[in-house]
C-alpha cells in the first residue's frame, strides 16, 4: 500500500475511533448524582405508591399520617405531620444506564473494529497480494 494511502486510512481510522469513543467517554465521565428527581419536582406520597412503599415501625407511612401518629418537633413544640408535607425523590440512574447500554456496546464494538483496521493498516496487512512490495 502506498504511504500516502496508508496515512489516509490511518487518519480516517483515528477520526472514526474518536467519534465512536465519545459516547463511551461521556457516559463514564458523567456525574452519578444527576439522575435524582429535582427538589422542585418532589413526588407526593400518594403518587408514589407504584414505585415505593415506606414503613415506620412496621406500619405503612400513609396509615401513620392519617392516624396523626407522626409528629414534627419545631421551635419547642410539636405538630402532626400531614401527607401533603411528605415528598419523595427518586434516583433514576439505573433506568437511564440500562436504556443507554445497547448504544454503548455498539460503540465499543465499533471502537474495537476500528483499532483492528488501524493496526492492520499500519502493519501493511491490508495490501493485495499483487501490491506487496518486493
């Protein structure tokens, strides 16, 4: 393979490798705490029943709130806690990562194939038999 073609294929391989590696790098360098529900969007206790159940003393939290058994101590006094005052935050990182896994696996496979082509190009193994230098 002529040196000019070898440089072209090597450069093209490196550019394609960087493009395929960028999604993997972004995923691995992303902060893990960004998937929590924001404070402004807290989920009320009544709307979270399909995702979480909270128990205190072996009893459901909703039942304790309705019975007025949970109290909040403020400024020397206490008052009964109401259900509307309870908000939940969820960590959705496991769901987001599971959705992105197929894309990341495909990018990793492309990166491996490009590295193989890059090595074959640099070592001259891609030349046709008639093109080999004697």
